[in-house]
C-alpha cells in the first residue's frame, strides 16, 4: 500500500496546515507590493484561503496591532500548530517511519 495513503491521518492535516501557512507567507510578501483591495485573482485566492485564520488571530490580538503584524502572528500560530501536531502524533506513536519495511 502507498505510504501516503497508509498514513493519511498524519499527512493530510500536516499538508493542510503547511499549505495555509505558506499561503499566508505569500500573502504577507505580496502585501508589501500591492494595495490591500487589489482585484487580482492570485491575491483574492490568498486572501480567501487565509482570512479565516487571520480573523481568528485578530480575535485574540489587541486592536491596535497593524495588519502585517497580524499576518506574521498568523504564520507563527500556524507553525506552532504544525509543531504541536507533530509532537502529539509522536507522543501517540502515530508518526510515519522512514524506510519502513513493507
């Protein structure tokens, strides 16, 4: 059986968290060069994917913090979520092994 399918419980959540994290990083970098309400389809995609996470971070962040800093905190929280997920999977003994015998 394909190891990716065999360990879906680890790879799928890790992939989703990584995709959102890197999309938020792309949004942060792109926001340095474009206006906040740009109508480009790539920008709209980045905003649509990351907005639920940015809003969650905005909820727990003081009101005076500017938008780019909230994006940085969003990326930081996503990194922390990935590390905690990895540690929980390791503690439960559910991490995939490298070069496991088939």
